[in-house]
């Protein structure tokens, strides 16, 4: 048997690429009908001439979107039109961290901000740079995008972010030959609604990018209330200094997170968003 990566699923037919970049169209072995796990895009699999025989161990397994083994999420946020939102940023980061995927924050449309506005945003974003890679880009100024292109190499990436943040424009800037892929991805990502009928990974700069709406639906039904503190990486690091194990950072005494907040070592907006999200998850009704 050979090993390959599933890059596409259409009507029960899987496209698998091998180490030589040769594509094979295969069906899944019948045994998967009797198990809870079927092959999905992003899976590393073993296959023969006709069938996918075995799914290799996954490092993550997403339900929405239906993908596996994602290495990173390129989280697109615009400076303006739509306005930058720290609340949206923190919501996206929670979803991505919950799936144990690396977020990379790309801030677009920097040309729409005045120098003073951009400086203020960058000053606040320095807090996030302690934990995440943060990059700024304008698709209008034809600036060098080599650093962004290098992000894709040997990775499976997903785009996510607010509608209208400039995902398709960024892809156009990266590679003008991406017309087909850009159109497909922009349909899936730019309108908040998935209009394609299949999942697919597109070859891009030595890696793959998923044609999927990513984490466009900011729902927390898969996240438990007690998981939230650990998904805020900065709070998780501080929690070892909290007096109580399992501290929620709300009302407990001698809480390291609240102490850091009082000492202006945590962004106030970050803590406010944490409380809002925690309350939302606490009050949400189960989805069946």
C-alpha cells in the first residue's frame, strides 16, 4: 500500500496526491460505512490501486469545517471597511485554539487608516505579538508579499476572518494566476456562506490552502465552559500562579489574571471579551 493526502472529495470519490505529486481518484473501502470515522479532506491515508484502506492518525479533526490535519489558520482582519474588532479577533482565536491549530493574524487594508490610527492599533496588537505571529498588509500598495507566501510551505492552511476583510484580494495579490482558485475560495469565504459543493485543498506556494468557509460561523457549541480559560493562551500561562486550580478568573481570590489586569499587563478589552464569551457559552442552549 502507498501513503497519500486526500485533497478533494466529490460525490464519494476521493482525490489522493502521493509523494510524487501524482493524483489518484479512489473510493473508500466498504469498512468505513460501519465505523464512526470516514475519510475526509486533509487525511493522510494508505491506499491501493482502487481503494482507501486506512486513515492514519490525525492531529486534529474539525467538524465545521469538515477537515483534518490543519496546520494553521490565516486569520484575516481588516483595519477598516469593516472596522477592526478586538471582540471578533478574540472570538476567532478561541475557536482556533480550541482545535489546537496555530493562528497567524493578518491585518489588511492598512492603507485605509491614518498613520496615527495605525500606530494606535499596532500598539495594542503588540500584546498579541507575544503569543502570535501578526502581519500587516495593504493590497493596494503592491508591497512585498514574500513573507506571507513563505507561510504556506509544507503546511495545510485555512483562511478565516470577518466577511469583507479582503481574503480574495489577498490571494489575488499573492498570485495573479490563481483566478479559478480565488473565485472558488472567495465564494466560500467572502460571503459567509459556503456555495461550493465539495471540499478541496488547493496547491499554493509549496503547501495547500482549503477551499472552505473556515471558522466563519462563530458558534461555540463544541466548546465547554470549563475549556475557555485554557483557550486564552495568555490566561492559561498566568493560571499556574492562581491560588485555585481551575480558576475561572472571575470571582476567585488571588487570581493571577485579575492581578495582571489591575497592573495593566493584560489588555482590558481582552478580559472584557473573555467574560462576554464565557457568559455566552454558559447561557447557550445545546444544539442537536
